[in-house]
């Protein structure tokens, strides 16, 4: 199958390698680009745990005092691997959604044992920090990166889409969905993508692209990508 991955490369490299290993043709078409936001220095000794929902938040950490033993909560194995690569040794991961990460944190952390630090994008699809605060936790959220739209697609990719329309397109955020929609219109790709199956990370993300008549649409959780491909063979 011809599969399109729209996440930035740092977050999708492992998935792309697996899909190619399984014999699929993969086009990497990032529809957003990541940029660092300046933040004040962070002292991890002030927190009982740190939370990451993206590898980008780890990449752009501005740490004054690092604590390798701090409890570290991540969404997905790829984010956890990045955390361990920079020196965190006490990592925990939820394979799936932000909701499953919130449940993991609530099962394993005492809300009265200290503050939590949530490093995130400027734009998030789920208010993890607010959910934890409602449950009695004290959470500092610091946004240390942002996402900007990609507004150009190279001619080689466009020609390949015309020659071999994607069988599957994966979308991971509402912002990515909006920008994909803009690119489809800009490059007159409607006839191409109506031959594609759309995979969205949530119903909220799916709403942005529902006005296009896709072959089929699916909602998935991170880690299910390879499994879902079996449903559309």
C-alpha cells in the first residue's frame, strides 16, 4: 500500500521504518513544522514528576538543574525512548491516548506528593493539565515549542500522488488536519485523496476533514497504525 505520514520526522521515523519493512510504500508529507519557544530555565528538583506527550517537548527542554531519577510519564514508546536517550531513567509510558496517560498518572502518583511539570506544545488537542488539576493535582504547564503550517509540497511528491494515489493518510492533530485540507485545495488534490482511506487520531480531528468524501475513515490510537492497515486490505 501507499501510505502517507503527516507527522514531523522526529515523531514518525520508527513507524515509517516499520511500514517500509512490511513492504509498504511510504511518503513522508509533514503538514506542520516545529519551532522552539523560549522559556525560563527549569529546575526539575522542584517537581515530583515530568510529563511529555511529544518528543519535541524533550528536544527543546531548557533545564537548569536536571534530575535523571525524576518520574517521567510519556505517551508512546517513541517519546519514552527520546526521554531515556537524554538521561531520564525512571520512565513510564501509556501506549495510546492522552486519556490513558492521565489514568496512568492518577494510578501511580499521589496528588499530595508534589507538583507535576507538563512540557508541551503551544497548541494541544487535550487539556491534560486541566484534567489532572480537576483531580486534585498541582500542575505547571510550560509550552516550549509551537507548530506552524507547511504551505508548500514539492513537485516530485505531487507527481507521485497523481501516479500512485495514497491508499492511507494518517493525521495526528486538528492543526495538521486543517493544514492538510488547505494543501489539498491549493494543489487541487481532491480527486486524488477521495481514493484514500483517512486515519485520524480522534473524532475531533476527523471533523475537520469530514467534508471530503474519503474512501473510508477510521479513528485510531497511537500504536495501532500497523494493526489498522489489516482492516483495509
